[in-house]
């Protein structure tokens, strides 16, 4: 009976000591999941945002553009926060915000070809 109690106490002591070490693999797994989330989702999004910002900064008068609303036009004038474009269909002038620019359809010589 005494040996049974001693064995039981020894097993409980081993379980208690191993419990603290059991958190380390969980922390490592969560760390790896966070890294994978950052590498596959957050990093590409930030890279895309930097490319869009560069495209908006390198915009020139006469460039053919598309807005996020789907309006095609040609840049007439550039200001710090706004762009005046002329629509292709009826040649009406529209003032839009720079952030509303989706893509630049004009290929410049200094732009790298993808």
C-alpha cells in the first residue's frame, strides 16, 4: 500500500514538472502561425500598397488612367491631392482624388516592363 502511494506521488510530481514544459510547444506553434500569417497576407498587401503609391506619385499630364469607379480618362492637370481628368467618351472634365486612381494605362520608357 505504501509503494502504491509512493508511485502515485511520483507520477503526480512528474506530471506537475512536465506541465510547465508543455506550454513551450504551444507558444512555438502560435509564433509560427503568426509568422505564416504575416508572410502570406500582410507582407504582400503592404508591397502592393507601396507600388500603388509609387504609381500615383509618378503620374504625368497626358497619361491614360482608370479610376476605382471604372472611369477611363486622360490626365489634364495634377495637384497635390486631386487630379483633373478628361473622360474619353464626351470629353467632360472631372476632378478626382489621387487615392481614387486605380491604374495608369500609359507605359513610360523609364518604367520597368513586367
